[in-house]
């Protein structure tokens, strides 16, 4: 059985919001597996949050760029937040976002793109690492395009124009006036930044994620389904899973601006007002550091070591 350390308990407490003793018990029940412990806490109703994206972090910036009917978003990581405030680093992220308008999600192609100051983007990154003195990495990129309409961007926790901790792109296909699409797109992008949908619709959510929710619902309803026919048991489990789909599919989420109107109804209302159909064709949401486990460090010790030479 894996040893349950104080550091592991703290990590689980930070990501779940559960109490220290509950976290310790959860880790003991799951042989120290953080992910399994989160599920265990959730089945007991003890976890305050579940989305992995909001739990992990890394430093750096997310950058967005829009040109005409196309938009791109990139994530560039650094070791510390100090570098994210550096003009040289910010300029690099802006250039990467603009080049990603052409390369899309292909990181190798992005690194091989010609930087405006000469050489490739990858060469510029190498030079930045040498001059800034900190490791940096092109992590990911995405682009979206519409044939008619608008691509609208939004950054949250902005560090500068088109730079921040969360970057969102929204693609709206429509013949509606540009100002109407811009206004709607900005509201939708802000909603996406706040609500973090898992997919465009509940039906499009990763089946593995849905199965995990079903397993949690089944465990929570264990007492209710004992002795029930399989079809009845599945109906009991279906309710929480359907609720999860609704709350995590963008089109059926409650719009953050009023907390009740489904996003799809907000789009329909905007289309009626504009006198033209509007289709949300695609969206992208990058949150800085999601999926990257940030290592604990002793900052005072690091500074002392640097001063010592």
C-alpha cells in the first residue's frame, strides 16, 4: 500500500476542497491515487470541485490573434510568472499566436514558421531561453475559421492586448451585421471562459468522462438500487448523468449573464434580433497550465541558491 504523505493530503485538499481528514481517508482507501481519491470523495459528497482543468497550473501566457474570418490561440509556458510579465516573452507569444493563424494546431509547423525578426519561431524561442535565463516551451495551438461571419476572441486575466491566463475563440457563421456578431461573440466567449464547457453539446462529451460520471452516480445511488431490476437501476443513475451532460455541454449550459437561459436560446434570440440565422460553429478555450502538474518549490531556497551563485 502506498504511503499517504502530508504533501499528498495537501495536494488532494487543494484540488478537491474537502477536509484534511476526509482527504487522508480517501487516499488510504485508494492506495494513494489522487484521481481515484477525488472520485471517492465525490461519491461521498465530500469534494467541492471536480474539473481537472481548474486544479493544475503552470506559468506563462495564453495568446490569441484574429485576422478576418480566422482566429488562433496558443499557450507558451515558462518556469515563473515573472517571465510572463517580460516584454520579450510577451512579444514572442503575440508572434506565435499570429503565426498559428496559418499553422493551426501543428506545433512542429508553428516552430518552423518564420519569425518576423528573422529565423524560425523555434530559433527565437531558443534565443529567448538563453537571454531570459529560464526554460520556455510552445505547448499547444488551435485555430478556427468561418466562411461567413466572425471569429471573436476574449482573454481573461489580461497581461496585455491578446494575452492572458485564459484565451477563448468563438466562431459564428452568419450574414448578420458585424457589430451584432461581435457583441454576441464577446458574451459567448466570456461565458466559455467562466463556465468551461467540456464540449459543444452534452452528447459530444468524451464517453470516458460520461462513464466516469455514471460510475460515481451508481456508487452514490447504491442504497437506492439494491434489489431493483436493472432497467430501474439505470433510470435512477440516468438522472445525474443527464444533468452532468446538460451542465457541461455549451449549448445547454445556463448563460452566465443571467444564470438561467440556455446558451442555445441566447444565440436564437440574437439571431431574431439581427434578422439572420446565427450558428455557433466552433469554440476553443485554453486555460494556462491545465493538465500540467505544477511542482512544489521552496522559493526562498531558490533565491538563496541563486544569490550564492
